[in-house]
C-alpha cells in the first residue's frame, strides 16, 4: 500500500478501492478501523474510487502526533490532494470535524461533505438537546476519565449508547479488540478530548449546501441534535436514512450516488 510522507515526518498508510469514477474519501471516527465500513466501500467501489487511510498514530501510520482535529484535517486534505482531488468525503463521528475543516480550507480539493449521523460541529447546548449525553459536561468529563483509566470500558460505554444495532456479546468483544489494536489509548484519548473541545461551526457554515447530514434516530450521545444542526447550519442539507453507513451501507451508498449525480447535473 502507498504511504504519504507529510512535512513533519509522519507517514500515512492509504489506499484506493475501485478503478474509476468519482473520488469518495472516508473520514472515520478516530477509533474505528477501516474494516467497519467494508460493505459501504465494496458497494461504492463498483463505480467510484474510494479513499481509505489510517489516521496518524493508528494502524500502519506513523506514531507521530499531535492527535487533534486541526492536524487530522490537514492530513485529510493532503491525502485527497495526493489521490487527485475533487472528492466527496463521507464522515463519521469526529471525522465530521476534520472533514468540514478540510473542505472549508481547500474547496478546490473537497466539494462535498456527507456526515453519517446527527453530529453537531460544536458543543450541543440549547433547546431540543437536553436529553443528549453530549450536552452534559459532567458526562463528558466522566467519559474522558474512564477512557484514561480503563480504555476498553470507556469504549464499551460509548458503543452501548451509540445507536448501533443491539450488540451480541461476542460481536461487541470482537469490535473492541479491533479498536484497541487499531487505536491505542495514548492516541484515542487525546483525539476524544480534541473532539469534545473543538468548535467547527464556522467552517460548517462556510460550506453552505455543500454539507449534507444523513440522519437517523437512536444515538443517545446526540439525541435531539438535528434541531441544533438545522439552527446553526441553515444551508446544510439533511436526509433521513434508516441507520448509519456501518449498519445500512446499501441505503447510504444510494444516497451518496444521488448527491454526486445531482452535483454533476448542476455543473
């Protein structure tokens, strides 16, 4: 697989699935190994080139920090440029922050960001989100503390409340094993802290209707946050899907194809 060497000496492992078609880049949540979106990538690679990569500090990429949203956004832009540019980015979790930052800074490289879920681009706050776990500083502080002292239990707590399909114990254990192998505690914890502290609303507003949310119910961390998204990002576009790109890859791939087709028709 190719590796991109960055100016600070870090090297990122990256690869392309698919041989022709528009470029789609996957900006996963930092702790996720790329295998979690395998079915989505397989579907899109039939008529797209799909860029996947290991964030710095994870997988086969260099263990060179810093591990934060701003650095990850610059890395994403560099990878898209290396792959030829003109990309749509599919983003999950904190990947939404790095994707909107990269797209706002480099519109010549990233034309569209599609967020899987109802992830706001800053602290939630305000009416309509009182039930969201991410709206409570005490809950977030407790999660960070748990991740620092018992990483695996902290990850499990996050996943149990994420809205994914109810976990079979064996499946959950396998996912946690994969996460721990891919993203070690010393890398995952600072990225989680950076996500909690980050404020990327202005970058999201700069994208206007280039920003899409494929939203679905069930994530206790962000319960009610779609109202916040619509209020803070009035030009962003939203479409309901049954579930996220991990659990419903075919449905989400279909929407992504339609977004790209609409863009080509308007060009």
